[in-house]
């Protein structure tokens, strides 16, 4: 297994969410162990959520702490994500078993 470098441009995410024009800047360079690549990236509860089908994990990155703050493991081929901020729920499509995982964005469980 090789490590990949994931460059997070948080300004890019916030600009796309709010339609603002801003200068991009790198806020972190983090190692994500395992197979290279990720499927989807979104924001939930102020955190960056990254699905990684190659490792069957979901990584939770904190832009303020500039590190991975949670990892959800043993999840079957995570793909698409949608977030309901009002209920604090995140829904992840699981291609491995044709299911949907419901995750609490406050506890990441």
C-alpha cells in the first residue's frame, strides 16, 4: 500500500458552496494511508468528509485542527454522500452491499 497526499483547498470548498470569488490557499497536506484515491468530498458539521472506497473508510478532516479527527472503518465500498444539516445526519451510499449508511455528524457514529 502506498500513501497518497491529499491537498485540501478549503477556500475552494467554501467558494463553491457560497458562490464567492476568493483567492485559493492551501490549508493542509495530509497523508491518507491505503489505496490511492477517494470517491466524494463534502462538508458536514463544519468538517470535510471524504469517502474512500479503496480502503472501505470515510475520513473526517477538521479544517480548524488541520488533521483527520475521525475515521469510520469497515464500511462496504462508500460512494456518494448527502447531508441533512437540520437533523445532523449524513447518508452514504454503500456500493458493496447496495445499502445506505446513516451517520450522526455530531458523534460520527
